[in-house]
């Protein structure tokens, strides 16, 4: 069990995409600003929830518009491999996709992926737009 500030627990839930109602089952007690939770409970927000299909569509549309406006620059094979390697070691990679933006993590240049679009960047700043 963990005891801490209620506000910190709520921030953790929001950061990982959960509402307080969804995790209420792991709360043992609340006393003002103090909260005790069972981190072994099935309701405890251990990992970030991946974006919904609607959010993935919004993220993709936004990236595609930005990519088209930039002239649709593509990365070199070396840059795609560099980005891919970074993503493979990331704690937010799950089942071949990023849990922050929802983008697939693939090495193919012709694939619709932020890894191959030179003007795009990682949503948490692990890699940025390709230079030159």
C-alpha cells in the first residue's frame, strides 16, 4: 500500500489517461489531502492508457496536415533506423505503437509513420525533426 497526497495521485491518474472513478477500486482510504491506495489492485493505474481510436485519428490528421504543409519531406533510411532504435528502447512502446501519440513504430520508408516523416518529432521529445 502507498499513502500520499490525493492531488499527486489524481495527477498520476490524469497523466496516464484514467478518471478517478475508474481507479476508485484501488483506494483504501481518504482523509482530507491524504490518500492510501493498494498498488497491487487491478484498478491501480500502473501504465499509461494508449490513445483512443478517435484521439489517434486526430493525432494523425494533425501530423498529416503539418507534413503536407512542410512539403512532405521524408527521412533517410539512416534517420528512420535511428528513430526506430530510440522508440524500441522507449517505455511508451507497446505492441508496436507509441502509447503517447498512438503512431505505429515501423521502419518502412513508404509507411504512413512519423518515423519516416522528416518534419515530425517524438511527442515526448526523444527525437526531433530531421535536419537537412
